[in-house]
């Protein structure tokens, strides 16, 4: 009688039958480490590792500075802690490998690792470099002077570009919806169940969005925005100064996104913020819901031309 080499308690006449029903008991063949697919110059590999360390540290410090409101002094303390921990980790791994009798030559690797952490710039420099990677929307006002007239506007093209660049999930869903619209299968159709604005006749009869793409439009990215307005009061709405502190906002969301996540806070874009004292008319009565068709030659959201309605005070 044969017994299982993994000592699971099985006994029988055929190990092959046992391994077929219990594949984890089969011994794995150890062929040694795989050969590297390519050989890289050690100096180039060290520089690449140093760049990756600086990039990861900059992203972590920027998130802590923006999301956790940590000051630069606190971030420098975190940077110092990382340097100490990385040095202790390298010393421990090098000591363990020496006790195991590993072949010599690893000193260069640990020296490069220590150098990558020791050469990190101060926290303010890391945050500034990482912040430059992300594009930020700059508001524009009605006047260039000190009097802003209580209104700020953002460019829809810039906001959508930033969202597509920074969110891979949004970019994938936006491209998928655009590819579906370009097939022309939705053009002038009439669904029997209406659950979203994309099922309405105004959207389905929009040839620029649902029409079949031509050869020159095969690489275009079709983006549609749906907009609405809302008003809010940041202080007590029943006080005498409620009117003076009442603000309105023009908000848009991407129709390319599924309805279940379209109105998440991270997916809503602010096109305009204004004080209601400077609004000569209620915006919902003057402007219909905003729909902006956008077309692109670069599919990854880096740059794309568009047509958009410009919100201005009349």
C-alpha cells in the first residue's frame, strides 16, 4: 500500500488517482529561479528604483497633506521615520542573507537601496513634484480685479480631462459607453422600459452622439454631460443675512457612467459657483439641462477637443 507524500493520511494503490482528487498533495517540481527576461545595466536599475521610491513617497506625502491636513513639519518627520525604517530593514535582510550563506555580491544591491532612500529630497520638494503630475482646474471670474462679483467658473473640458486622467475606472467606463454609442445600434431606437435619460428620444435621436461613427470618427471619444443647478446656504437659512449668504452651483455628471455611480460625489463636477445676489434671474428658468458633446483623438484622456456651452452672466 502506498501512502501520500504530503502525509495527509491517504493510503492506497494509485498515487495518480489520489493526486487527481487532491492536487495539493502532489509534490511540486523545483526547477530553481527563472532566468531574467532581460538584463538591465545596474546603474540604470538603481536609478529606476530611486525614481520609484521618490514617486511613491511623494504620492503618500501628498495624500497625507491634502486628505489628512498634515503640515510640512509633520511630513518631514514621516520622511525621517521612513529613512530610519528602510535602513534597519536593509541591515536585517543583509544580516539574514549572510547567515544563510548566500553568495557574495549583494552588497551593491543593498548599497543602492540605501542610497535611494538617503537621496530623497525634503517633504516640500516631494509634494511639489507630485502635485505637478496632477492637473488642477483654475477658476475664472467675471473681472480681473479684486471684485470677483461673487461668481467663479470652471472649464468643463478641463474638469472632464482631469477626471479621465486620474480615475482609471471612470476612463474605462467612459470609453466603453463611447464605443457602444459609435456603433449606431442605439440611434433612433425606442426602448419599452425607460429607466435613464439615455432611453429618451432626445438622446437616442442625437446623431452626433448615437449615430454611427464615420471612418474619421473611429478614434473619437464621445462624452455627454448632464447638468443641473442647486442652491444652498452655508449658515442659518432663517437669519436676516440668509439672502446675502445664499449660493448657487451649476453641477454636471457624465452620462457615460452607469446610473448607479453617476451621481457619486467623486463623479460630480462643479462648473460654476455664484452668490444668488448677483444672479439676475433663476438659472433653471433660463438655461435647460446642460448636455455637452465632446470628441477626442486621444483615447486615454490626455487631450481632446470638444464643443461646450459657455456659462456667462447676461
